[in-house]
């Protein structure tokens, strides 16, 4: 099998197609003695890739396999073959890009594979961005520098606005140096972090929808992280004082919020602050 695959250029096009179909059926019927790495690794031969023979073979293989199997089954084979993270390596250099991948497999009717790859690339970029920003924040870089870094990364990766807000809250909290069981020290650290990086949040929380998303994000973290459980009202108050959250957003969350995680606890905890907001509103 390995010899066949490394000699694709010796076959006619219809013979290569038959070989791809046979390979797909072998996996589909779970024939023993043909591990994925035996099939997929030999394909990554530079001269075969450059001629586009590998891309043509792998496309026929994917199409045949997915007739009777799910995308998850295919991904499992790619993982076992150690090629899941380098599908672009099957493409000739000139076509080796995210756009080239999407264009080719969309044209071939393999949209689920395109969507899977886009999601995977998005997650990789998000993880890289989070790591870079957490480091900058932990190193106490200038806020303006971090803002410019975020803007550049958002432009390059085309992150949705809501995802940016969620990510920023994560990296701000991830950069905190927590202190074991000392609750008061942890509370002080979290609130100090919020105050320090409020300008960063303010830059990207540009409307009520994004502010509400930030509140939901804080709600979930305070619910899931015991050291922050009692801090929800203080964080919200601090973000209000720092002009990140406006009154309408806080009242909307209080009256109509839809995320159930710890909602009853947090509504009760926030009630004194909301009463103060409503009284101030009436006086105005």
C-alpha cells in the first residue's frame, strides 16, 4: 500500500481515483492491518504534493469515505494518521492557505470539512491571542500597547466583537496572581485588576449588547470560581464607576437576564446597588 501511494504519478487519473476509493472503503469497512499513518504519511512526498496528485487523491478519499461515515469518523482517522493539524500540507505550495483550503473543498462539496477547519483555525488563533495578551497583562504592559495589540489581532483573525469581549475578561483574570486561600487578598487583587484594565474593556465594549455579554461572562466566572463568588456585585459596581457598564445594561441584566448560572444569588447580591441606581434615576 505504501509503495502504491508513493508512486501515484505512475497511475492514470482514473486509476488514482480507484485507489482513493479502495482506501476509503478499507477504512469504512474497518479492515484490519491498514493503520491510518500507513496511508496518510507516505502521501506527504514533496514531488507528489507539488504536482497536485496528493490533493486530488485525498479529495476523492474524503468524498468516498463520507458517503457512509460521519465527519467525526473522518477526523478520528486524520488524528490517528497524525495529519489532522496539517491538512494544508496536502496542498501544493501555491494553494497552501486557509482561503485555498475553503475554496477547494467547498467546490468539491465538502462544506462540513471546510466549517470544521475554519472552527479549528479560529480556536488556534484565539488560544494564541489569549496567551500573548495574558503575558502582556501579567507583565503590566502599557494599556495603550495592549489595546493596539488586540486591535491588530482582531483585524488579522476577524474575531467577532462578542468573542473579543469574552476573551478580554478571560485574559485579565488569567493574569491575576491569586493567593491560595486568602480570600480578602484575592478579592483585592481581582478588583485592582478590574480597575487597572477598565480602559481596555471600555475600548471594546462599545454598545449595550457587548456590555451585557461582559456581565454574563463575569456572572459565569463568579459562579464557577469560588474565590470570586462573593465579588460579583463589587465587580459590577466597579465597572459602572469606571464607565465600562452603563446603568441601562445593569438594569436589563437585573430584570431580564437570561443566563441561569447563579442568577438568583447574584440578583439578590446586586439588589442594593440596583435600588440605588433606580433611586438616583427617579431623582434625576
